C-alpha cells in the first residue's frame, strides 16, 4: 500500500512520523523493524526522525549522525522495542561499508527499530518488509510530499 501526504510545516511532518511510530510500537517483530527514508537534502528526513523519536520517548536532541554514521537511543523498557537505531547513510559509498557498523546483526535484533536516512544508498541490504518513506519538496517553500510504502 502506498500513501502520499502533503505537509506544510515542520509540526505536520513530525505528526506524520508520530503516527507511524505509534503503529510500529504496537507490533511485535521477530527481527528489527526498518524504516527507510529517502529524498533530497532538506526534504524532511531529519525532521521526520525527530518526530518519530519524540513519540518513542527520546528526549535527547536528534540530529543526523552524518559523521558518526549511527546513533543508538535507549527506549522505555515498557515499549515493545528497546532501542532506536538512527543511521545516516549519506557518506556511505558502497553498501558493504555498512558491515563495519554491524548492520547484519542489527537487522536480526527484534528489540530494534532502525531508521535510515539516505536509505537508497544501501537499498540492497534492506529486508523486503522495510517501510519506505520518500520525501519530496512541494511547490511551496515549506511544502513536503511524504510517501509511505
């Protein structure tokens, strides 16, 4: 199923992310849940991640881990998942570079939700049940088109 949503400000983008986060934490998984974020620079991927993380109870400031590549946040023990793994694949040149992050082990972790910015760069490594979220700039300055698949 494919759904396209138009947002006109940061709050709306975070609200869409919050809705997805609530849906995911209601589920149980036999391995990590992966949310792939793709789109041009400044199209809303990090803003989406911030809204997603806040809904999971993360109070830390969320920034893209562009230079460290990955950041892991602990979640409240009462949730069905125990940690959020935030990956920024912008600087990844080949999917095999993800091996150095222990990516295959992360995919098998049923306690993890993995959000990957610039996921199109590592598409070959992602499981079939990955939730793809594409971001586009709209016609107006603050307008974004978010497509969830």
